[in-house]
C-alpha cells in the first residue's frame, strides 16, 4: 500500500467575506495549494455543508475548477454537516491508498454569513434529527449546554473552570494570522459574558465564519507530513438514549481505531486540532482522544497548556462549518513543519472533525 503525504496547503482568513462567492474563496485557496504542492491533481474532493441552503448552489466543485481553469478531472462533493471537511480528507486519503489517483486536492468552503443570523441557526440545526429534535426546538447549542451542565456536576467543576477553555483558545488565536479573533481575553471576559444556554455563555460558542481551506495529498511524494490513517465512525444513538453525556461516542470509536492502526499513543501526540464548536465539546474531545483522563481536561487547563488547538480552535479561528476539517488538516501539517505556526516539539499530530453533536467523527493521524 502506498503512503500518502500532505504536500501542499492554503488557508483563507476566516471572517465575513461578503464580496466573495463560494467558488471565489475555494478557487483562491485551491490555486495556492496546487502551486505549493508543485503537482497536478487527478481529482477534487469538495467539503461544504451550507452551499445549497445558504447559497442555492449545487455541483459546486465544477464551478471551483472553472474558476482556476482545470477541466475534465472528477469532482466529488462530501456533506457530513460540520464534519464534512474531515470526511472529505478521509475519502481523499482512501482514494489515494486504493491507487486510483496519484495526487488529489481537498477543498472545504462555507459562507454562513451570507444569510441572516436566524437563518444561520436554522441551517446549523439541520444537523439534528429533523423530526424528533429540530421540530421540537432543540438546537446544537441547547444539547451542548445539557452536556456541559452534566459534566460540571459529575466532576464537581465550577463554570469558571470551563471558561478557561475560551481564554486558552483566544491566546492561541492571537498568534494565528488566519483567525477570526486575534486578541487575547481575560477569564472575567468569559465569565461575565451573557448566558446563551445555561451554563454556556457567549464565549463558549465558536462564531460562524466564512472561509475556505485546501490541501493537496499525493501518494509517495515525500514533501510534507505523512497521513498514517484517517478513520471515521458514527454514533446512531438518539441524544435522549445515551447512557452517558460526558463521552463523545463517535470520537471514542474513531480515535481507538485510528491510533491503533497508526501505532501511535496519546503520549506521542504533539499537536491536536479538535472540534470545539462549543467549549464543552472541545473538553470532551481532548478526553476522547486520550490526551487526558476522563474528567481531567479542566484540571489540566488549570495546571498549564495542552497541545490542543494551536490555531485557536473554533472559538478564535472561527467555525467554518463543513470547511473546518480541511483547516485542521493544514494547520496540523504546518504545526509539524513549523510553517506559519511555531513548530511543535514532536512528530505526530491528530485532527478531530465532527458532524452534529457526536453523530459522526473523523480522526486523522499525521507524522512529520
């Protein structure tokens, strides 16, 4: 079986880009990533979760390729909600391992700010069960708030302990040129922000942002970090039927299989980018990857740094929905290389991309 490498990448600064279309953003990063890779691509994998609902656009990949003058190659669109980016990376990786292609590109793009905030939330809520959750007014925020309340009670933490996640993310975002928010905050900024769904406050929520990211993956072209494995797992339990609410079941399974297959332990991980659309999900992701023991993430934050979300995560870099998993791949690759970010002390990195509230998780393991 051939090895797969991340040989090119590009990121568009997260923000509000009213003057650009979906295909404009995606084409810009794809063109840069291909130039960075110095390789032609045989196929394109496109991750987007809002293109139909926010922009009334399908077959987006064809228009992206048209913008940069590439013709005839196959295009595949992947939709797994806000986990679309990770799923696209996994499919691209397996396509290369199958020897169908030599080099492929993955591009993630979403523009949630093209619609009003109430429409944004309605689109985001389509990741829940339409008939038994969304119809009755549940939202991703409200489910995350229930998980946070149960977690804080079970492990006897105060809200101030959870608020440190936002402080930690903003500190990293301040050093990321592609982040939506680039300023540090104080603990009191988070604890004094308005309650949005008790116990979660404004600073516990990753802002929806416009953006695009692209990566070029090639087989046996050793010009970047090697992808050791890309594993996806699902959790089909309904939210009300879960046995525990301090576990991300889809991540637990994907992480176990990915790390075992890669021959990597949590202690080997020098950099991790995890799904923290809400602060509690970031906490549970750190524990689900085994970087700390269950119930121990907030204690670890009190004691010092974790090798997590050096980009600032969803909270500071921004939540670009279906594109975020591609951002994470490029960010970790660059962190392992010391490109655009300070080089991490180690050779292994992990990304966790999740669709919905623990419905689908993809874990990708890289080695520099």
